[in-house]
């Protein structure tokens, strides 16, 4: 019997498996497809490869400003495919090797079933239909998520696509309608527009990236419109039809009915958990939306059954899945007598509130902690903000895009003992070049509930993009770099 059987080899599954193996546990990993999951094969990695290409095109188009004589003469579809697939292959080979080295592999689809002794086991059905039972003292569900469609909309995979199909283009579509302005929709708009696609983004709520701070939504909308992307918000899709090799989206917006013709229609309206056929329902551990219900440590109500990643109703982000996997593996190690005492003493549940959120659209958006609206809801008027623009930042000027760092902080003197009237920074929001890297510093700040006065004393390099964050902290401490 294994110590742990992990079902699913995406970021949540392999993070659990690797951490558990590193702690000396015997780990089995069940995977129906290739290890790497959505992130490596259909998500984060291929999309970032194409976004990188799109960014290079934008740089080429700006090259004249830098005195360079180069031009973008179009896409070489084979070259694009080989770059995109090459990045996946390289990462896959490394991961596949590590999985073989550190775990016992079972290729097939796993399903949780009760064994004769009442213990939960994993029944693995291989591609040829044969089944085997894999037993472990603990079972970890890490089966990930799938791209949802809209009710009544048929995803044909050619004209009407989800991100699963849309990533594999070798020729950018002439006209694209992107439905949903979350991370996926906004990233696809940023991939296609520089490649010459006429893009329309259709969002049901009143702003793009509705989970981000409202100022970020305003800035990104402005940047998209300046580039010629049409952004329709508070828009209701009334029908999607396919017409030969093209399609039509009928949208109600601003009291009018608009018909949008498109060669590609991307449905990016969210993802759902892959729990329909894994035996979790029979165990009574699913909520009404199909997510696996766990405590803060990732344990379900069934003894020895845990869950990590997109199957849980937490942030559907690869790094959140990694973090959940580490915690579950550490808890199991401790329960199995493999954890060191100090590990047991310091282990904490994943801090989802201080997990960075990163959207690789152009300009990039990244945030951690509370938005201004959430902070005001929680702390009332005892909230203030400072924003430092990248417009006057040397590296921002070089990059040729605008953006800002916005800091949200408390003014009510908490946490206890904080000097003067100031309180901890509770949220940081960044729009602009490398925002997804710049958020690193802010993650420490909100996690450690740092005070602006402490942060103002930290020297930031010049010239750098992150000096804008230092300036925002200084302003929050009442020490602005220069007057208003
Ligand atoms: P999402 O839930 O983040 O966004 C979907 C958007 O579609 C929402 O803004 C919603 O209001 C809108 N919408 C829903 N129904 C609609 C309709 N009928 N018409 C118009 N708009 C409609 O989902 P997503 O963008 O598909 O991403 C799925 C998950 O994957 C998210 O949890 C996301 O965070 C994650 N993801 C993260 C990254 C990243 O971190 N860079 C990248 C891709 C995906």
C-alpha cells in the first residue's frame, strides 16, 4: 500500500507528489493523459508563449521610435507552432522524468471507490479498458478543471472555441469576438490584436477584469481601446450562430442590439471542476457547483481523502494549486510520522487572501490582497490609497506603456501597536510592463502586514519599475517624493 495516491498530474497533483516524496513518503500518481495538466498543455504555458510573440510584434512596431529599421511582415505559422509546442515539450520532458523518478505511475483514469475494508481506494481504468485498484493510506484529488461553455451554445471547436482549441492557431483570425473579459478573454485579446485581428471583447458585467480593483479595469479598458480593441461591457449575449466558416454573435448593449460578425468566437466565461466522474459525489464531498469541499488544510469530511487545485472552490490558479499541494503533502507527512517537529509547529494553511493574482494581458495586471472597494467594505472609512504612475518612471518610459502602482492601506492604527494613525497595507494593484513580476514585493508586504513607515525606509533601485512601488509606499507614509 502506498502512503499517498494522487489522482491527477497537473500543478496541484505533481506539487503534492513531489513534496510528499521529498518527505520520504511512498507516492503513486494516477494520470489519464500527460502529466502537466491544463497549465502546461492547454493553459498558462502555451498562452504565455503566444503572448510573448505578440509582445515582440508590438516591440517591432515601436522599433522606429528607437531608431531601428525593422518591420513585422506577418506570422510564419509553422514557426509559431514550433516555438509554442517547443516550450511545452521542453518543460514536459523535465516534468515527466521527475514524475517517473519520484512516483509510481499509473496511466489511466482514476475513480474513488470504497474497498472491502471501507477504505477509499482508486480504481484506474487504462486506455484499453482494463482496471486496477491502487491503494493508499491517503488519496488526494487533483483532477483540475474544464472550460465551461454558455447554456445553449455549441462549442464546435472550429469557429466557436474555448481556450482548449483557440491556442493552437497558426494564422490569427481576421475578426474575433471574445466572450468574457476575465483572465482568459483578456489574454486572448492581447494575443490576437497585435497579429492583426479585429477584436471585440464582450463582458456581461460593467467592467473588464471584474475581480480586480476598479482602477485597473479602467486603465486596461483605455489601453485596449487605444489599440483599437472594441470593449463592450454590461453586454448580454443573446445568441451565437455559426454560418459556414464564420459566425455571428448577437449582443444587447446600451439598449441596442448589435450583430458582431466573426471568424473566431472565443467562449471564455469561466471554468468548472473536473469532478463529474471521479466517485467524489458518492462520497458526499461535493458542493452544489461540483467543487470538492475541504477544510482550510485541504482535508475532506472523508477520512484520508484530500483535494488540491481547481477542484476546490479557491483561486483557480496554478500557483494556488502548488501551494495547496505543498500543505496537503506536509499535513500527510506529519500524520505519517515523517514530519519534523518544527515543520508541524510552523505549518499554516494556504493564505489565499495574499496569493498574487496575475493576468498576462497587455498591459499586464497583477494584484494581491484587497481591492479598494473590498477594503472599504471591511474597514469603512479607515482606508486610504496612494497611486504612483509609471508615466514618469524611466523604465516605464523606455517600455513605452503606461501603468501604475496603487497601494491600499488602513488608517486606523492597526495592527495593534502600530505607530501613529497609520495601519497596514492591505492591497497592492499594479498595471503595466512586468506587473506580474513586480507583484512579488507586494506579496511580502500584505502577507507581513507591513506598515508604510517601515516600507518607506526600504531603498528601491533606480532606474527600475519597482521604484514606483517604493514611491507609493513613501506617499502612504506621508513622505512623498515630491509635492502633489
Ligand atoms: P473568469 O471567471 O475569470 O472570467 C469570465 C468572465 O466572463 C467574467 O468576467 C464574467 O463576468 C464573464 N461572463 C460570464 N458569462 C458571460 C456572458 N454570458 N457574456 C459575457 N460575459 C460573461 O474565467 P476565465 O477568464 O474563463 O478563466 C477561468 C479561470 O482560469 C479563472 O479562475 C482564472 O483566474 C484562471 N486563469 C488565470 C490566468 C492567469 O492567472 N493569468 C489565466 C487564465 C485563466
